[in-house]
C-alpha cells in the first residue's frame, strides 16, 4: 500500500508517500519559518495563504520523488485536526480534490496521532528534503543520533512541540488505544522556548538557538533566575507560564544578558524545562508498568532533552526510542503512515470531512491554574 500524506496544520507545507510498513518513499517539507520570523511567531492568515501557494507544487514534488502518479496511490491521507483552521482547510481541500479526481479513498488524520506514530517510520538514511522554492530557514544545531529500533505496544510517549505538550499511554495506533496521562495547563514546552528566546532577543524560532547556547552555559550560575517547573511529585501535569514569567522579571530587572551570562541563563531555563519533561515521563512509565518510552514532536530534537532522557531511562532500565530529526518536526510522512494504518483497518472518510482546531484525543488535563 502506498499512501500520500498532506500536512498543513501550522507553518510547514508538507507531503510524502509512505507504505503501510512505514517505508518513506518521499518526504517534501516547505518551511514558513522565514515568513513568520519578523513577527516573532506564526501568523495564521500568512500561514494559510502560503499553504495555498505551495501545496500543489509540494504534492507534485512528493509524487515525483516517489516515482508514482496519483493513479498509483492506494489512498490520500491529510491532517484534519488539530491546527489552524485556515491552514487545515488548504490541505483538506487539496486532498479531497486529489482523492476525488483519482478515485482514491480519503482519510483524515489527527496531527497528534501522527506524531505519536512517527517513531515507526523507516527512512533508511533519507532526510526530509525542502521543497525547491522553500525560503531559507535559520541555522539549527546538529540533531543528535536517533534510535533505529521500533518499539512494541504499549509505550509511554512524551509529545512536546510548539503547540502541544502531553504524556500519553499508547496501546495501539487507533484513537481509542491512546490515553492522555498528563498535559500542560498553559503554554506548550516549545511555546515557552519561543517566548523566552523572544525575551532574550534571540529571534524566532527560539528552540534551536536556546539549545545551542545552553550547550556552553552553566545552569548553576543562573539558577536563582529560573524556578522549578511544577515539581509536585504526584502530578503528571506541566505548567510553563511561571518559568517564562520568571525569565521576564529577571530581564526587566537586570536587562538582557550577553555573552556567557546569556548562555548560563539559557542553560538554566532549558535545564528546568527538560527536568520536568524527563522526570514526569519516567514517572508515568513506572506508574503504568511500561518499559518503553518514546519521544515525539519538535522539542524531541532538543539535544539536552535527548541526552537527559536517555540517561534517566538507562538508570531505570527503560528502553528509549527517539525518531530522527526529520520525523520529529511536522512532516507529511507521519500523516501518510497514520493514514495508511487507518486504510488498512478498513476506515474511510467522506468528502464532507471538515477541519477541527482541537484534537480528537480525550483530554484529562484542564487548562488554567487552581487546585485539581
């Protein structure tokens, strides 16, 4: 089975052709980072308009690189939720038109499910490649090594990205087999990285820059400026708004740090965020009696998170599975694979499939503060 996946939930226009076994035949990603950088974050209308310009060339490129035509496909998968409504609509309308014209089945995919299953993709050394007309993206630090192994079900997954941070128990690929164990009450981890980077004058996106500076910083030297992240031992929930506010107060009082002081503050901030992500994920795995941990989402590319999670899992005898960088960030391959599994299970969607801004996965964590 060969399935085309289309992803336009936020600020990447992506398309890929993948088999139901997870073999990636092509993977094309057009990033919008350069378009949104002047604004310090994603502007929904700008994102939707750029998707509309780019989606057809990106899909054509993905088909060409896979050496197939629309007639050769066994189905079309598309991100239908969650995401920016206008951005989702572009991908949905494109997928519907292609599926209808080629007479192929259509399946919608929950973006979060795509991330949670991305660890099963087989890239065989192939990297996610940019579209030919993609604007240049800022330099990112080299991605650390990823695991080549695939986990067995069940596993505990930490999904951390710019829009989502949650811990899930994954018993299988179906929606009903995925259960949230704890999530953020406010900002996502990636969102906190971006906001702190903006406070420090580091530009957008902030995660790769903070990660690079933190590598040469001394977290202890700036520890007083950064509190622990919701450190209650019994909780699997997160809250990153407090640490963001603490950095804002520190900058307002002392000004933006420079040189080594900047590196130290980045190290302290990243260390506090990573500590919370690692400790609560490991705690969840032990509470569920599961020996396998998976990292997913864009923040899974963070070197500090990968290193600390690997060390924590090794100490507790847990197996850690980390996808390569190309499978962490938003991509069409994870959507194609999740869609292929739905098709293999006999599932189909109709042409009235509509975009939804919220995930279909049930939430157990309530947004906002207060006693739980």
